[in-house]
C-alpha cells in the first residue's frame, strides 16, 4: 500500500466513524433535548456557554451560532470565570457547560455558582454519572463511542457530536422563533452572506438620483434626463406620482422616427416590471436576468404608489451578487 492509499484509508475511516456516531446521536435524542430547548426559550437573560480545551473551542462556535440565529449567547472561559468573570452570569441566564468526561476541574466554580444562585444549568457530556451531569438540571448526553484515533486520546468523534448537538439546539430554537433570512442578515451584514441577504431598499437609488418624467414631458427633455441620471432608463409618472411606464433604449429605438416630436407617454412601455423595497436583492437579480433587463423601479407591492427607488444591476454586482 502506498502512502497515498494509507492516508486516504485513514481519512475515510475517520469520517465514516464520525458519520456513524452522528447517526447514533440522532437516534438517541429524547425529551431531554426538548427540555433544554424549552429552558433556553424561557430564559430572560442570555445563554452562557463554558468549557475547557477542545470542548471550549466547540463552545465558542456554539455560542456564535446561537447569537447569530436569534438566541443571545456568549462564551465564558471557566478559568476566567474563577477570576472575576462569574460576575457576567446573572439571574435570568442559562448556563450550558460542556465536558466530554463531565469531570473538568476548571468548571467546578462555575457549577457551584449556578447551584448557589439558582441559575439553570444544562450539562453536555458523554458520561451520565459524571459530576457535571449530576449537578445539571437538564442533560444533553452524547454517545460514548471513543475517538477516531482508535485509542481514545484525540478529541474527534466527541467534538463532532458536541458540535452537532450545539447546531441542533441553535436550529431548533431558530425555527421555533420563526427566524427569517432578513433577521439573519441583521447579524451578518458583511461578506458574501451579507450581500445575498441585502434587500432592495439597502441598494436602491432614491430622491434626486431617480430619473423620473411627467407623462407629458417632451422627448427632447426626456433624453436629457435619461442622459444626466446615467441609468439608461427613465420612469414615467402620472400627476399623482404613480409610476405608469418606463422608457428604455429599446423604446427609443422603436420610436426613432419622429422621436423628438413625441411625449414620454407616447414612447413609454406601460406597466413595467417593478419590485418591492423589502424584497431580497438576490430576487431582483433573478428577475433582471430572467427578463434580460438591467434595472427595476421600486414600488410598494400591491399598491399604486409612487416610485420609491431604482435598482440597477451594477448595484447588485458591486456587492457580489449576479
């Protein structure tokens, strides 16, 4: 067997072992999991996650996932908790303590603090008879299936199961709260994810930037407006401000003969495609791609209201959409 074959065999075995353990975890979930979710939902404060070593690293991720999906949470290092950070834990909070063995000595002061002040404690461990689980009010038990290294010393299967349990908690809480993409965006304003969750309102042009024309405006003036605003398009409005049509390059070409003698209403395309301000920008991109157009006027849906803005495909490309 070559080194490459040996490496791949080991890697596949690790992944297979972890996948098998996840199946066991899924089958083992019971009313204790539901009780943990209910306890967190009832909390008037925040969820404090704590753990040491690899459990602590996973705890950081669980806290971040909870916080980004609508459940206020933060990580408290157990050693720091013993040196003043216990003051960050208060009535109304819920503590989620993580220890695969359930015997991490660094957690002792935190556990004692929760018992002294009646702060609900959720224990996450693979040892049901451990100190942590005996102290906990609610038990999240992960299967004890060894580690992928084969001699039980390298946290791998146990950390995968702990991470999956944390994800399960976060998603269960998120779905119960009916947490929507627009809520998610509030916690993820940057990067590709933030761009995908941008709304039309976030990107649209408004006010003086809008190329708008009265329906009786002469096309000679309309061409100046289209040129000055730089979008290659103009909206045509009624006396009450309602958007009644749109003038594009295609409209100009179709009415080239005698164009300057016509009004905006005579050249425009009626009932243009529009989009609401609270729609996701990604939806706007899909519409523009499907219709083979480069811009959309923004109007409150199901109304005859005025044009609120204009979204151009370049605005979407600039933030990474398209």
